[in-house]
């Protein structure tokens, strides 16, 4: 969550990344797939956008690396920033 907020949720949303049939970053609850609305599978970011987070730690690490690569951010190996103990 912190990394997406740092990079910019709007920029990440523009990438159009989908996970498990759900947008990774949604403007509001109306964009959240019905099957995920009742589960604790997303967090509300400080800017009010919703971040889908129902995936394994390894999937999150790969996703962070993809975001970094696609946005051309100067982060080297973002996947190392994911807490592997959780």
C-alpha cells in the first residue's frame, strides 16, 4: 500500500492492471467487482482510491516489480521491498 501511494495511485491505476478480475486500483467502490465488495480484500488509500490486495506475498512482489518496470521508476528490484515474513 505504501509503495503504491508513494509512486502515485493515479499512475498505477492508468496502467490498467487487473488481478483476479478486479482492477488493482479503483477510483471508488463502484469500480470494485461485486465478488470482492464484501470481503476484506482491499484497502482505502489516503486519496480515497481503493487498492486490491487479495494476493500472495510473492504475487505482490512480482506486481511491485511490474509497476516499477512499466512506470520506468528508478527503483531497483522492488520485489525485495515486500515483507516476506507476512
